[in-house]
C-alpha cells in the first residue's frame, strides 16, 4: 500500500476528492495532510475524515524558503510518504526540495498545460480567446508548472463564461481528474489520463 501526503493551502476540495477516493482496492492510503496556512479550511475536512494533519507556517521564515522547506521536510519525512500530492498548495518550492522528492511529487494545475502556467489561469484563458480550457496533473520538476503531464481534463468555453464560472467548471473536472491520475500513479502507471 502506497503512503500519500497531501499539501494544501486553502479549502482543500481537491484534497477531499483524493481522500475520498483512497478506499477499497485503491493502491494508496492517506498518511498526512500538511498545510503552510493554519487557517486552511481543508485541515478540518481532513481531520473529520480521520487523517492526520500538520501545519508548517511559512510566515515566520520571512522569505527564507530553504528554512521553511526544512520544516516541511522534517514533517514529511516523519510521515514516510511514497507519494506527495500538491493540491492547491500555493508556495513555490525550490529545486532542492523538489529534487529530494523526485519522481514522487505530483501537482494539479487549473489550465491545459503548457498553456497558462502560474496564477489567474481562467481570466487569462478568456483574455486569450481560447475555445478550450481545463486542468492538468503533472509530475513536479524544478520548473514551475512544468514536468511530464499525467492527465488532462478539458471543456469548451461557453460565450457566457466568466473567470468565476470557469473556475467552478474546471474545479469540478479537477475533482474527477486528480483521483483518476493518482490511482494510476500509485499503481506505477504513468499513462496519461484524458477526460472526458
Ligand atoms: C485548484 O483550482 C487548483 O488547481 C489550484 O488551486 C485550487 C485549489 O482548490 N492550484 C493552483 O493554482 C496551483 N498553482 P482546492 O483547495 O479547493 O483544491
């Protein structure tokens, strides 16, 4: 059974989708939900599901990323995860941290990568006038929102869509895509998942 740690910063709806998927014949189980934000709504949702939680607040480190990451690593190493899922974790990680978990860390991003890396992806998709949008799960490498794609889910943009409506529509796709990719990844299969 693979051990999974999930890193969050906010509401944790992707985390909930992942936690709820890891039952029955799923090849993985959650061992830790870790947040950089003590107020992350996802922490309570994880506790309610009986999953151990921890917080490593980034603020006292005041821009000293490597000291913050030492704190993260200490907590993560104690949980001995085989897989780390970034699920709305909004801190940029250094190459040193990423290299230490090479091949074990995956992320969900709200765009069809390589399009729209970074923030405000839905507004930028609308501005760019693309007809198709969606989300991607990828292996984490030292370059931000890069790394081999493990799955994508797509939708057609409606003329009435706003950044908010797209965020809602894409988030619902994320909740399908991330568990589907994680199940495959935990079974050692990196074949790309394509939804719908
Ligand atoms: C999700 O849309 C996720 O793709 C995005 O943050 C949201 C978290 O929602 N992640 C990023 O933008 C990473 N750069 P959640 O906390 O409800 O899962």
